C-alpha cells in the first residue's frame, strides 16, 4: 500500500514535470496560436487582442500555473481551433489509441514468446537461422514503412481490409478491431523481432547455469527443465523489455495512425501541434504520459511477482 | 562379509568433442560402490574426478562428450540405456549435490518446490504427502524452522543452509547412491565439518552409499572407508583409508597427504 502511494506521488510529480516541459517548449518554437486562428491576413490589432484574451501575453509560469490549477479542477480548457472543450475532443480518442496499443502489445507477445522459445530450443537449425534473417530485416524497417507494406499486402493484394476505411468503435466494435489489426501488426513487428532475439539469448544463457544441471539431476525431461525452470528466469529481462516496448508503442502509434488514417490521439496531436492548439496538445501529452506511467508501474509489479529477489517495497 | 555391489564402473573413458581436436579427460576409470559404503575420490582440479562423477549421474551432454565403457547400476548400463530409463534413475536412485550451493538452486522457485521436485517426478504422492516428506527432509538435514524455509527462496538462505537444502532435495526419494561433488569447497571450515557430519548421518540412517569427491584429504579421511586418487585423468591409486594414508604407494599421493595442513593432522 505504501508502495502504491509512493508510486502515485512520483507519477504526479512526473506529470507536472512533463507538462511544464511542454509549456516551455511552446515558447521556444516559433508560431503563434492567435495568428494561426485568425489567419495571416488578420490585422496586428486583432491578433494582439486575441492574445490578450487567451492569456498568451502573461509570463510563462503564470500561464502554466493557470493551466495546472484548471487541470486539477478537471478543466482542460478550450481548443483554440475548434472552440470546443478539450476534454470532449480527447476523451473519445483515448479508446482508439488504447485499443491499437493493446492489440499491438498482444500481437508482440503472441509472436515473440513462442518464436523465442522455439529458436532457443533449436538454436543453429534452419528455422532459427531463417528467423534470424527475417528478424534483422524487420528490425531495420521503420513501422511507418512496414505499415505501407502491410497496407499493400493485406489491403490491396489480399483485400482483407479496405485501406483508409476506418470503422468507428461506437458503430461496429468488431469491425473497428478488425481494421486496427493491421496497423497493430505494423507496430508489433519490429518490437516482436527484438523480443524474439532477447528471449532466445536469455533462454540459451539461462540453460547454461548450474540450477539447470540440478534440474536434470532430479530426472526432469528436457521440456520440463525448459518450462518449469528456465523459462521463468529467462522471462525476467524480457518482461522489462516488453514494458519498455509497450510504453514505446503508445508513442509509436502516433505515426501509424497517420499511415492508416485512424482518428486517435496521435492524429489529433499532430494536427494540434501544427495549429499551435496548445490546450489540446497538453491534454494529449497528459494522456500519453499517464498511460506510459501506468504501464511502468504495472511492469514493476509483474517484475516483483516473477523475481522473488526483487522486493516491491 | 561383502555387501551387495550397487554400482560398477568399468573402463570409463570420457572424451570432449566440442573442440576441433577431441580431448580425453578420463582414462579407463574403474569404480565399485557397495551398499552403505562411502568412497572418496580425490585429486587436484582437472584430474577428471568431477567429470567421472557427472558421467555416473548421467549429466554429461550426450552430444559434446563421447563416453566409452560401462556404468552398471543394478545390472543396467547407464551409458547405453534409453534416456527414459536413465531419467527414472536420476533423482530417484542416484542423487547428486554440487560444489556451488549458491547457484545450484533455481533462484525463482521456492525451496519447498525444489525439495519436492524429485517426488513430483518419481512418485504419485499427493500434494499433502509431498509437503510432509519435504518438511521431514528439511528437518533431517538439521534446518531449523522447516515450515518457514519451505516457503522461502534460495537468496534468503546462507551457503551452508542452501547446501543442506540441496542434500534434502537429493535425498528425498531415498536414493541408493548420493554423489557429492566437492560439496564443501565453497563453504566455511566450520560449515564444512557440519556438512560432512550430515553426510555421515545420511549414510548411517538411510544406508545410502556415498561417492564423495573432494580435493581435501582431511575431509576424506574423516568420512570415507575407501579412497581413489586421480591424476591427469587416471586413477593412480586405490585402497582403504588406512592404506592410502599410512602407506601411500604413489609419489603423487604422498604429495597430496603432505599438503594437508599440519594443524589438522595433529588434531586428528
């Protein structure tokens, strides 16, 4: 319980650090929300009136303080470009990005764990060497490009989905998940390739340790030595990696959402950055940061469960 | 009177095959182990004593090592038998403990789980029966608070306690033979003596035959009835403890005996 409290406090402090950093970044990059709202033809007088109205002329820390107080009250402000509450704009995007990330994560696990174990057990064999080459290629290809390849292969050639025809989750949840499978695959593949390599070398490394010899000395079958003894040890570094990969996937979905025209957090983030729509940008960043922090906390807890040497307290 | 012959190793040769040039590490190794007997196998590092022990326990990889000869346990040759036959003997009829108690236990499994493992593999005992047996075993290796240790993890125990756990795990199926591969080398001197006492007790109470591998002749003298001396892959001398210590034939054996610290010899 004490642990959870401590973690929550760290989370809140991290959130403040992240949002403050974003705030400061806005003041470094060029571009002005008032200009982008009114267009380049607007008179300087109107622009400066709008800046005053939006509170953009106040010192940065005052602006940040105002935003933080409102945020704590549950008010994330109003979008500059859409003139609607940011909360409403962002809340229906969260399920989209979360579903995409969760799908990608499960795909990564489903691909990586069996392949990692298989290649470790049959290290040096034909399948192992083939997978090694495929892994190298997949790791070298960035997700947006594999996204394009997947669109081409599954969308255009096999016609398993219609590229660009996004299905809203409110209308047809299964259709929505079906559409997201393909972008999720694009996100999952490079991470899965890394996880296969990591698990393979982890299993092989663990198999050389003394406790494995002890396990054989008790009359265990090779299978049982692998699944009852080696695997739990070998998974420890892999869980760390999967956690980092999941956090990375949340951020990585931004680009894939562009490739597959998915209206998730990533798309709204990119549009609002180019519109200098600061309240929206901040809200999206807060969402992504919270997701990443929660994932890290869960990974820490799982870590403590599989490795008794690590005490969560 | 002769006790029943349990284990007979004939002309065991072990060759490494994981290098370009095959390398022989054990030549023409012969061993007889009778019921209830404790045989010591001594020699310096690299003399082939651990290799012979691992071969008897069936723990040398069949791929990288070429073995010739016979390891007859109750009439069956462990070198040429099916893996399944060997597995039924491992942990059940032949138990083994190792030099490194710190790393020989699985770090992510509870002590109880590991102590019970051989029962899970070789018997139909229920969960409750296994628990009872494990607790009895932990108590018989003189670990205090067996119920608590049952639930602990290896990293929570000291080296001496872990070696006791290893003995409990190796002995749980009442094996006829216990192979102890330098079981005291990694431990403090006081703990060494306790482990040797414990092995004596196992031998006395359960009639387990022990093959005790060590480079420490003073321990061998305390524990064993017969001794085999190995050097460079060959058994160079065999005999009863008295013969070996009082009238060593080989120069090498004399040197090994001379290497025992004087303080220990006086106290004996």
